[in-house]
C-alpha cells in the first residue's frame, strides 16, 4: 500500500497587506491575486498593444448558394412609438462610469435622500448614521467561526439528515476526545436550535384559513366545507431585509432615472429603475409634498405552481415570491437572495364531478386574489405615506412602496386580470385576430365595462370574467393589466419556438412528404441536433436552425431566423433605441415568413406569439426583459420548494419546508452580517492558522511548487477587450521543447512559426509580413516551453457598455484526450481589427495547443492555431450566420500561425453546413470539424455570441 497523504495545511499566504488568505499551492495564490488584487501595468505594452494577427483577403472558393432575398415585400410604415415620458431638461446629468460612456438623469422629487432614524433629511454629503457596534468576535448565536461554517456546510450545502449529522458529530467527538475537546455541536437538535436562535433574517411564518361563505345548493359539494390554509411571511419585513443588505449597496437604485448613451444622447433601458413605469410612479407619488425626498420601492411579485413528485402522489405547491425593483437585474438573476419566498398559496381541489362547476372555478380564482390581498396588506399603509428604513449603505431613508410587475406564465396571466382563455391579458384584441390590434386594457376601462355590460357580453366580446375582482383593486396606483410583465421562457422559448414552430415543422414535413419519408427527414434532423443538445428548449434553440436547413423551404428557415433574432435581441442586458428598431424589424419579418406554415396551422392568432407585439412598450415600462423572466422564479423553485421537499420526511411536508426556508434565510443573513464586519476573511483553515502563535504553531513556509507557470497577465479596468489568460490548472506534463511539441502536434514548421511570431512581437511598428523576412533577420527561440490544456477568456456583451455585471468567463480547450474519450480542439474568435464591428473585425481559428515560453526574460503566452476563412463578405441571408471553412495553402497544407493569447476574444461555436445530405448515424459530434468542409459561425450559441458574430 502506498504511503498515505497527510492533510495539507495552507502554506502560502497572500502577500497583499490586509489579506488573510492562505493557499496550498502557487496556482491558487496566482488565481486569487488576479481576481481580487489586480494590478495595472506600470510599463510595457498593454494587452491592446499586442500586434493583432493579420489575414490576407480570403481566396474565392468553389462554394455557391442560391441567391437568397431576405427582404419581404414593402411593408407599411410603422415607426417606433415615441417615448411616452416627456424629457425634462432640468434634470442633472451624472456620468456612471469612468469612461463616461453613459449618464443618468434622476427624478428630482422622489430621489431617495438620506435622513435620520426619525425621518429628518440630512444635508448632502453627511456620512451614514453609525450602526450599533458589535464586538469583533461576536458570533452569536454561534460561539465561533467554526460553529457557523459547520452549520452552514451541514445544513445549507449538504443538508445532512439527522442520522448522518449525529454520526458526524460522533466522529468529530471521537477524534477530539484525546485533546479534551468537543465537536461544534452535540447533535442535529443542537445545530437546529442554534440556527433557530438567530435573530437576523427572522421573518416568522404566519397562517390564515379561508372557507367558502357564499350561497349553498341543496346538495353541498365537499369543497364548500373545506378550509384552505395559506402560509405567508410579512412582505414588508422581507423588503426591509433586502433593502438593508450591505451586499447590494453598490447594486441598488433609490431613485428613478433615465439612462442615456453619452455619444448620441439616445435612451438605454437596463435595470428596473431606469424604466418609465418607475418614473411615472414617482411623478404620481410626488404630487403629495409629504412624500418628496422619499425612495420608491417597487414590490415585484411572481408565482407559479410546481410539482415536486409525479409518481408518489402528484404533490403540488403554489409558492409566491417577492423582490424589490431597486436591485439591479444581475442581482435578481444571480440567486443572491434578492428574490425571496413569501408564501405558499392554497390549491383548492375537489372530485371530478364538481371540478368543472362554475361556482368552484370562481371560488378557486377569487381565493387566489383574496389571498394575495391579505398577504400584501402590511404594505398598503406605506403606499401613500412613508416609513423610515435603514439601507445597505448605512443611511436611513424614507421609503414608499408600490406594487410592481408580476412575473407569471400565460395561464397565470389569465388568472391575474380575470381574463378568458385565448384572449390577450394586455389588450382587448379579438381572440380570433389577436394581431389585428386593440387598445390596452386598464383598470378604469375594465371597471367601466363591468358596470355597464352583462356578464355574457363581457365574456364573449371582451374576454373578461365579471364575477372576479383582481387583488390590485385593493391597492393604490396598481393596475394589473399594466403590471403583467414579459416572460421570455414561456412566451418565446417554450411557447413560440418549441411548442409552435418546432411542432409546425414536423406537421409540415408530414403533410408534404407523408409519414414514412417525413420520419426519415426528422430522424436526420434529430441526428444533427443530438450531438449538441438534449431536451432543453434553450439548448435546442442554439442548433435547430442549421439542423433543418436543407430539409425545409427557404421561408421556413427565415421564419426561424426572425424568431431567434427577436429572442436574442430582447434578451440583451441593455436595450438601446437602435435595438428597439431591430426588434420591430425582426417582428415584422417573423409575421411575414411564418405564413409558410398556413397549410398546417389553422390560425396564427396565438396569445404567446401575440405577446411579442407588446415587448417594445413593456421594455419602455420595465426595462430589459431578462430581469423579469419566469426563469428566475423557476430557478428559485429548486432552492425554496423542491430541495426542502426532498429533505422532508414527506409527512406534513409543508410545515418542514417552511422551517427549512426560515433556517436558510437565517444562515444567509448571518453570513451577510459576519462578512460585513470582516469576520469571514480567508478560509476557515487560514483564519485558524492565523490565530495561532506564528512561531510555535503556524505551518512552516515552503517554496512555491512548480505547478503553475510564472505568467501574470495584467487585467485592465474597465474590461473592454477580453482578458484571456492561461489556465493555471491545466498545465500538461508533456513536451518541454519546441522540437518535442512540433512532433506531438504534427507541425514540423512550429519553430519557424514561433520565429514569425517573435518578429511581430518585437517589431510592433514594422508592417512587413514576417514570412517575407530572411531567416537571418528573424529572432530565434531554442529554450524550453510549457504546454497547457486550456485558456480562459473574460468578456461581456458589447451592448453592455458600462457594467461588469454581465461579465462571463469561459474556458477554451486544447486537449489531446478530453474525458478519456476523444481529442478536443475548440474554435475561437481572433481579434484582427478592433475598429471594425462584429465579425468584420474578427477571424475564426481552431486552436491546436496553448503554450508559453520566455524570450529575453519576457514571457509570451501563445496559441498555435489553424485559420478559417470566411465564405463571402456578409452573413448568409437565410440563417443570418457567417460561413467559414478551414484555410489551406496552395500546396494543400494547413494555414497555421502562432498568435499571442491576448488577441483571443472568446470561444466560437461552429456548426456544419449540412445541406440536404443525410449524415451517417455513426458520425460522432466531435468528428464534425474534421469531417465537414464548411461551417456556420453559430451566433445563437448565447446572447453574447449573438452580438459578437452578427
């Protein structure tokens, strides 16, 4: 038996003053310094100064397509609707980033002025009111950091069962007995009691019961005698916790504002408070002089039924979630506790004989509205008068609440405004011709119709259920028709794309080719997409368009293109006026080209497709749709409903789920408090070692181990260009010389390519092609090198000019054996012209390997690549994607180059141009790049790629 490894104490401290992090190896220390302690270069070339690879114009290729015409017949003029809010020239402008790319104008009346605890406004510049101090070692109700981290690990991260937790405590007790010490907790009960004793984040669950109280028939159905319980937590207290969270202090807005591009003064819509709805609410509220200076706090709600088990009872729950509109979209989307569960609504059920009774249906819907009204009642007094709340930045502010957007899928959007199925909940367009248009619904218009018209006319001609009263009627300034938000997931991805267009393709093929031949075609389409995706609708969107191309008519491909472009445009983190024009254009193209399906689709009057016509107006009201998508609440289902249910013993599971959610909130609140007081610096082990006497107990330092290269790429701030760096964790124990690497990758000219590369790096002002330089004039490198299996690129979408909230980090792989199955050599975008837009300034290449070497004491991280050349000078008009093919020299050899890793923009996704040929079933997806001769540059891989590769 080989000798066993002892526990490896942290040995390398971070040298930055004030940082207490320790690391086991140089790799971890290097990554820590790059992410938390970046430094700007003092001298030498910046990443942008590296010479960019140049490409000669692509040679004509023997590749042709039918000349497509993507432009439909002339359309009627339909300009973008004007901004409904009049611009106010008296607002002061404030630049929001160091580069002054955009600026804000803030509402002058409802501007969130700091005040004292009793509501007296403070002079501008006054520091926050001091928070009551706690002792720096006050871990209450825990005794120390070990107890807190053990509780968080056992309950939140692992959620050990009571039996396993008791056994772990016994194991720790057995280990510590010889030291006369005890484990952090005696058993699971002790751990739960300590968490329950936490006062931070403690918002207790409450309950009320509801029972039918209307007229009863002679034979009373059982549901009329049942009591239905609704569990909830005070939404006002939950709002206090979110507002006071110091983690959000730099990602929260206390006043409505308008955001403009500094270059042309055009509007930009991003976070919720930059939207017109917030400004309109502020205008209305500030008419009362007593409210001026307050902060508007919109309460965003969301609900959706979810099933936790199908085969064991079909258990359903109806969670209600809440957030505030002040936090930025990236906070709400990133599972950072800015979206909290505030209730479990009742789900009335009855036997089949009564399930379709009108009285039961009315009761079920009215129970929903009455429950919401009761749960939100604590907010109502402070929707017209202010209350004083401490905020995350330490200041007190007066706040006034308003009911904000409601996140819901289509079925629930019908329940909220009491609208009949197949009608639009936003407008009164006739259900048989939804795209024919109609005025927007409103609370005043609906109330007028209900008072004037008979219930049958309301149902048949306006799609209204007159017997119900929406919960928003109990609150000021709340119009449920206006507050219904967009829903990218159910309206576009699962609705218009998957349930409609994808299904229509199968129907079309069956109608045209009959059953047997259509199944052959669908089988080939399945093989084309099987390698890239599973059943996930979002993943299917990325690859479906090139998969059907060649099997369906041209207009059908263009219909998919228009819908996909619409989806990716509205998915952007920042929506500009130019984006709004593009959204309108793609919507028109979609309506035009979807007509090809009219042979298999009886009507295009479909509510989920019709909802697309309202997106531009809703973007003006509520900003970028990705901050209000139902995917946010569906993700929350996992942590708030499904996992707590799995952790229960299934007997009266809801009660256990409530306790679990409360404990999770307390742990999260404790972490925020301890972190804000600087008590969670470093890891649990590094803090323990730092607390020991350095001379007697600290682990002896050792020299850094050679497990990571000495490569330090200096990130710039703010990041505009991508900041790739060699991945420290992927160093390869392989070739260490140029000759050995050239043999391994089968590139005999590698030495020559490195000399070309060095000439370009050392002669930045020399415009000559290194290949034209005599060999004697080229620098040489005969030393060693290090090879890597991956590089990491950090970037964000070009439309997000000012924020790092949308930054993304991805790895580009160059592995001879990926997961012990096949070689993996990714493709990537290379920046060749930073002044050009999109793909016109980028080239595509396939990486063969990553390596680095030193020349004259300078480290050069590099990539050996094969170039791809563009087919044509514009994207394909059917698919909207650029086409590329591997580049070869005249003698048939590959067009290779060594480039600096700083010129890598990000990974590129290539999909073969399949055409009408069937692919063999034996073909594996990882063989695609070596099998096919031409490819689409997939701009639908994600919303970043959509902007980059358009």
